[in-house]
C-alpha cells in the first residue's frame, strides 16, 4: 500500500482511506462528504487526524496512512503504515473494553475513558499492519 495522495478517499468497498505521512507541511481536507456525514482530515509527517461530523475518529502520531477504515457497533478495522511506531487515539464508546488485535495476534485490551477515548501503539517499522478493535464481551 502507500500514502493517500488525495489525503482522503472512499474505497470501492465503502471503507475510508486517508493520510499522507510523507508530506512535510500540513494538508487538510474539510467537509469531505460520505453518505451525508462530513469528514475532516489533517495530515503530514507529524500527525494524521480524522474527524466525522466534528467528532474525533482516529488520530495517529506521528503521521500515518490508514487504509480501509471500517467501523460498526462492535468492531473497528483498518491497516496502518508509517515510518515509526505509531501512537493511535480513537474515540469509541465510553467505559467500554476493546481487544486490540494486530496482524491476527491479540496484543491486549484497552478501555474507553469517560469520553470514549482509547490509546494504543502499533509498531510499523517492518511494514504495514492490520489492526482490529473488538468489543470485549
């Protein structure tokens, strides 16, 4: 895979891909519409951030390329690539525990705080990683 030259796009399967960690200056796309929702993306080498209807969905530090972001009520999945270890912040459901799975290996669990934010890191030094967060039952 590679960076998203247009900074955000909808894939044929309806998922969203975004981010360009190779650009040195901040790039933004405002009011990118998908199914009536408005997305905002800011991306460059230091950060990649995606918001939906002014609510944080995902933030990656340093910047990253996120491919095929899919979210439903029980699961989030995407692939991520970048230059270094990437710290990911997502806003999901408050006080809810999620299993974090990277390349089919359960690496642990995270719990959404009062605002629903979860934090975890992904080592992408050896290439793109597939990430899944599943609600723990």
